[in-house]
C-alpha cells in the first residue's frame, strides 16, 4: 500500500504571499486524497509548492514576506488535510546567489513555524546534478531542515540542449561522452 503521496502543485497568488490551488478543481482533488486516509490511516499527504514556472521566490526577498508565505502555507495545509510540503526549488540559477539564501531562509522559517503545522513533513525536490547542487543549495544547512530530498529523475535532456537524449534514461546512452555522465539515472 502507498505510504506517501505528493500532490503537484499549489501556487502562490500573483499579488500577495498566499498559497492557493493552481485550479479550482484542485480543491476537489484534495478532498478525494484525504478520503484515502480512511482506508489507509498511515498515509501521508504532501503538497508540492514551486516548480520551474513558479514565481514564489519573489516573496522570499524579505523575512516579513517569507513569514507571511509560511503562515499561508500552514493554513493551506491545515485547511486541505496535508501532512507536509514538498518545496520544488528545481532549477535555481547559479548566477543568482540570492536564490540559494532565499531557499534556506524559507526552510528555516518553515522550521520555526513547524509547531503550528503539527509534525509536518518537509521535503525538497532538486535536480540530481552534484556539482549544480553544491553551487545552488546550502546542503549542510538544508539537510537539517528537511525530512528528506526528492531527486528529479527527469529533464536529463530537453529542448534547451544542442542534441537529443533520453528524457529519463535508465542506462548510459552509447553516444554519451565522459563529461555527460551526470545525464544518467541517479
């Protein structure tokens, strides 16, 4: 039986640091997920916040807005029956060091307010490229603030590349050179 479900995605309001469903239909999906707990009381439900197109980082520019965002997250989780949050800070920019610090500040604020979230599970979804991870995430601090990491096993190749490759490869491709060894399964 399934032990954890991460529902993707929730989003942030365009005009204020408030978490909301991506679509109105999502609210019904949240209710349906919560019903699964009747047959599996140990099931843990998390909401994924972020993603490549997310603009939630703009609300991490000040401690006050970050705190407001986390209070909204706490309310959202309690209102819709989520046990945790998965922060999908998938593609932070190496050229924008503020992203690295903003993510850490967000996770620290969640940790501070965790008592309001009653044993919330906090996870982080990240790209599995080690060199990139160390540049854009403060791994030593983050590992103390999350329950576990989810590594993306997709987007190894895409329209941004000069050549094609498997989107989610199971094995190294015969045409890959040594420098592309990170474009394989984790």
